[in-house]
C-alpha cells in the first residue's frame, strides 16, 4: 500500500548537495516524489512509496550528505489513495 510523507529538513542543508543526495537515495529505493529548497534555508520533500521504503529513505535523509548537518526532520504522514509520483525530481 502506497503511503505519502511530507518532510521539512532543518539544519545546514542548502549549498551542500542535499537535493542531489535525496534524489539519488530516492531513485535507489524506488521512492517517488520531489525535493526543493525553501527560502528559510530548509529543504522540503514530498515522498511516496511503501511505508517501509519511506522509513529507510528518512533514515538516510536524517544523516544527509557528508557536508550537511541535519538538526531536525518535521514529518507529516498522509494517506495515498493512488500513486501521484512515479519518479523523484528536484524542483
């Protein structure tokens, strides 16, 4: 069953390759969705897949690329009636 999660990643996450890191990890796990920078310095992610895959994805996002420093993940789980995202994109 597909599940969707909305994540706001806080910390030193812009200018360190974070969006590319999220894209590579999502593609490797088969997670659909998108990632984008926010004006306040955070990164926003909308991801969709089986819940176990999303939990694995979030474990890796919490660490991030080597030069990032993630301080917090704000997570909101959502129901997904039908898959909206078939691939993962950088916005």
